[in-house]
């Protein structure tokens, strides 16, 4: 990937953090990016390949169902959501194995770009379903999926805004050290949101429209979601969440 000029404040956020030198396939959470490895390989390190398989299953399941029907305003909701969710998980998978200051800064920039793009798509998906329900005079928040979806949208919006501020404008928190101190809460919130996203996908597969016209297969969504969870969560570094090892 091309070199990116880093703001001085962003460099300082990571400059004092110690490198985590761990074996590639060591204990849970030990997967680390090698110095000479391409950045994109972070997506597949350790259990990451399971997440990639799961994300592919989810994307194909959604897109095959959607494109089997006439396209309309409603179809923007699952299409935008599926790509937005894909970008959100890839943003985390890319950042997880970084461990040197340089890798962390580069990873955080790519992470912020992908999460920003994901947020735009998710907002578009939310607007599409709201406008569609208004036009068709359907009730809002009449299913578990709809309620979970609203909660997740709100959480992702707040998480993205806080994450951008922590990295690019840490002075808003009083100091760079203050911004660094709450990174563990940003990570914990991020993983919680990912679990809620997977739960929302499963709930979506049980709605009347999904079981009817879309002919969604819930077991495919369950398998894809399980693989994503198995790919992401074993790579969590507990020390980054503030837990002592």
C-alpha cells in the first residue's frame, strides 16, 4: 500500500507503545503481523481465514437472494448493509495483528477509512428501509431485527465518531494520554458491536420477508456468522483490552 503522511498527534498516540513480539500461531490472541509481510495478509493470519470464509458465505447468501427478485428501494437496505458489515469486520481484522508503532499507525488509518466507508453504507441502508416503510405504509420496529438494527446503527455511529476523534484529534480528550487511556473501551465496544451485528443478521433471516419472498436459509446465515466469530474473537489480544495476562 502507498505511504501515508501521518499527523504528528497520531504518531504520538502510538510512539510509546511496546512491540508485542509473539509467535505467529501461539496462544489465543498472539497472532502478529510480520515486519516484512504485506499488510493485506493480516486478513488471513491465524484464524482470520475462517472469518473470510464466513463473510463470503454471508455476502453471497444475501446477494443471491436479493438479485433473485426485482430490484427496488428496499433492496438497497440489504445490499448496502452487507457491504457495510463486510468492511467493518475487515477493518478490525486488518488492525488486530499490528504490534509495532508504525504498523499500528498505518493500521489505524486504514481502519478509520474502512469504518468511515462502512458507516456511510449503513446510514444509506437505514435511510432506504425507513423511506421504503413510509412509502408502503408499513410499521416501524415491528420485529427483533428492526429493534436490534436501530440499536446497532446508533452504537456504530457513536463508536465511529469517538474512534476518529481519539486518533485524529486526541486533544479533544484533554491530552494524548487521555485519548490513549480509553482505547481499551473503544476495542471492547467494537467487539460487542460485532456480536450484536451477527445477532442482527440472524434475526434478519427470521423475518417474514426473509422467509417469504427472499427465501433466506437461516442455517447459512448461522454458519457464516459462526465462522466470522471464530475468525475474529480468538485473535483478540487481552492485553489490549486492559486485562493482565
